[in-house]
C-alpha cells in the first residue's frame, strides 16, 4: 500500500514541476511573440520609407534632366500594404498596423503621375521624365 502512495506522490511532484516550468516559459513565449510582431511592423515601415524615398529621388533626378530621362528602379515593397497612391507631388504607401494604418510618404519637386502596385515583394518600376511631369509605371 505504501508503494501506491509513493507513485501518486511522484506523479503529483511531476505535475507541480510541469506547472512551474509552464509558469516560466509561457510569459517568456508571450514576450518573444510580441517582440517579433513589433520588429516585423518596424521592418515594414522601413521598407516603405526606403521605397518612397527612392521613388522621390529618382523622380527629382529625371525631372531636373528633362525628357527623355528615365530611371528603372527595383523596390522591396513591404507586407501589409493597405493602399498606394501618387497624387500631385506626393508618393504615399499606407500600411496596416496594430494601431490602425500608418502613412508613409515623400514629396517630390515635380508633378507626378502613375501608379504603384499594392503587392508585397520585389517590384520593378520605371520613372520617366515627360514634358511637364514625371511618369511612374510598372
């Protein structure tokens, strides 16, 4: 009869040890998961900033040179794109984030026309000077 009690006691001790292990590992896992999510969001914002700044710099360059100047660009577009727009002199990428939407934009020297894709990943675009504006196309 004493053997049965000892087996039950050992099982109970293993369950207590497992409880302590979970109490330590679970908060650590939650912290790591949250940190990874924040890092991903920061990386997406950085990709968007780099993209709009590269487009603006290329547009300013071809605008100063005039027609038929053109610059091909390869951009890494971020994940979680809500929308993209080129309006007047502004290039904008809106990203979905934990807090709603984040707007990333840059303002060029000249009037801009064209569109940007909303898909993520590596894209190729052409920035071309026209008579009184800069055209941005895929």
